[in-house]
C-alpha cells in the first residue's frame, strides 16, 4: 500500500516531521499537494479533501495521512501510527507512551518557536506584529529554548540504554523530530544556536546521527527536502535573533 | 493499584482533563499536590519529583500520572493511556487514533484560548501584555473559536453512529475534554459563548450529556472540582470578552 501525505507544498512545516519518519522507514508515499494538478494532485486535491462533506472522520487541518481507507490527522498522531507500523517506536506500551510523550513535548517546543514571529495570531502578517514578535522572540531565546533543549539533553543523558537516542537503544520518530527542531532553530536563530549548542552536546550529536542515517542523508540531499523559508514554522528574521 | 496524579493544586488547568477521565472511569487516584504536606504530599512532593535526578524518564512538566512504576506525562498521552485501560476509547487501532486525533485538536484549541491572555509568553503578567491580549482575544473570538467549535459540530454531525458522542456510540476521553473546553469558554468568554452556542447545538448537547454522567455529576458537585480562576488556562477578564 502506498500512503498519501497531504500537506501544504511550499513549506517544510509540520508535514516535514511526517516526511522524515516516512523517509527513514523507506516507506512508499505520494506527497499529494506537491504532485501535478493534471494528474489530480496538487493543492486542489488537498482542498477538495478538506471540503468534502462525505468524509466521515474529517481532519481539522493538514498534515494528514491516508493509509488505505483510513485517514489520520495531527502530526504526533500520524507519527504514532508510523512508529507502530514501521519500527520507529518500541513495541511495548510503556516504550510507545514514552516516545509519544517526547513527541508531544517536541510539538510544544515547535509551537513556541512558531509563536516568536506570530504572537498575535496567524491571521496577521509578521509585519503587523513586529514589536510583539521582538518581545516574544527575546523570551523564547532567553528562557524557553534553553529550557526545552536542556530537557532533551537530560533525557539523552538519563536514557538507561546510553545509546545516544532518546528512547532505548534504537532510533524513534522522536529522534527524527528533534533533528528537525535543531535544523529549524539553526535556520531561524543562527546566533542564538551558536551560543546554545556547546551546552547541549548530546542533542547536537543526536542531530548528526539522524542526518547520517543512509536513507535520510539521501533524502536531505534530494529535491524532496523543502528548504526552510519565511512562510513556514521556522523563519529567518535576523532582528528576532538578537 | 492507585494512580498518582501530579498537577498544580490551585487551578483546573490541564490536570482537569485527566481528572475528568479518572472520575468518569471511577478509578482510584490520589491528587498528590493537593494532599497534606505532613503526609508527604502537597506541592513539595510535586517539586521533589520534578527535581529528582534519579528519574530515568523525566516528564517536562505537570500533569503527569504515576501508574505503579510507570510515569506518563503530557495530557493527551495520559488520556490515551487511561482510554486504553478504562474503556474511554475504542479498542481497535483506527478508533484509538481517531479519538487521539480529536484530543490533540482539543489541545490546540486549549492552547489558543490560553494565549488570549498571554500572547507574549507565560513569563510575563497579564497586566504587562494587556494591549496585545486584547488584539489576540478579538481574533480568537472572531476567527478561532468559531473555527474550532464548527469543526467539532461537524464531527458530531458526521459521526456515522449518530450517537451524540464524538467517536462511535460511546463516550471517550475526547468527549470529557470537549466538555471541559465548553466550561472554560463559558467562564472566560460568557458574552461570546452566548452568541456562539446556538450555532453549535450538538457541542452544547454533548456538554450536557457529559455533565449528566452520574459519576461526573457527583464529581462536579464535590470539592474535588477546582473552580476556574485567574491563574489558570481560562480566565475571566471581561475586557477580553468584547
């Protein structure tokens, strides 16, 4: 079965967390909204789906994944599904829950990084909330980023398996997600990250280990990997990185 | 086995979503931080836990639940655990994922309600971000609240079981959570909710059905139910409800 991933085509965004899991697992999927409209793909296919009143279990927003007849929404929930089916999470209940707990903490971290450029909401342009963004970004860099990075550093340090992965002795979707957070923070806050990285050596090492996974290394070098840009979650506004 | 719930004692907050599930399931639990310090409970017990370097799988923040030796953090993750063990979610994988997807959408809705009074971050007082809160609250009431409520109304309408519950033909933790959202919105935005409720009759009916569950009715009338207040997620600042 070929999965169908539905997500906005021009940004890495939340869809990228799903892509990384699919790519590391070597799973066959079509990135629907990035396909040609003349083949029934593209953004119209995504919109059609969201507006289709016959969908009994409608997702609130992209990303969502079609697996046969099943539609799975919410990034962390999709990852949980992929984790269980493609070896990206432990099989036992405690291990599954711990992996998911870490993913939900990554999701909170991602939300806060997003809010640095949109503290007043996504309906306004960044330019219409710039003074507020400056204040929010300052506290993100000074308080929140170190708190989250310190937390994941601690999780890596305490992992009884001492594997360098977050959970047990093998890579999980929480690792690919934390990799993406580091990538995003390096893009959005290069100055702040330069200062933060030496204090979080385990997180940096995990980032490098994820990037070196053969399938992911190939993916990251391919045109399938969408570069960060100023429409997405992580944006480079140098004034916010002060 | 008696569960231990760890959460801040003076607010309903995110802990309340867990309490509602525990109470509806009739599960035995101790609300650790609300217990007497002389019995080793209270806030010191919560803080000790968070600072204990011997915890191998540390939670990032409350709420977390101790189930024997297992520690489960992140509200939605705790609910997933309780759903599986206490009949608050379907047994099949598709039903479990759908319930969790709805819960994660509730969590997004809760985050946005919180951000109406703290758009610049939780480290500042409301009084230090009031103009920004006014702007954020306006867009929450005009755009976000109707979008989320409309979504859940649609889910109820489309549920193939036509049961009045969000998932299939029985109550799940997504229902108790949506109940709590309605309660919180009524507290924080009574004017806006008075206008919104007639357009979301199915959501209101679900709220009433949850409140009428015998165990929950007893709980809601008990001192175990913490009233909303201006320290929590949902705060009544009349100027934000305009």
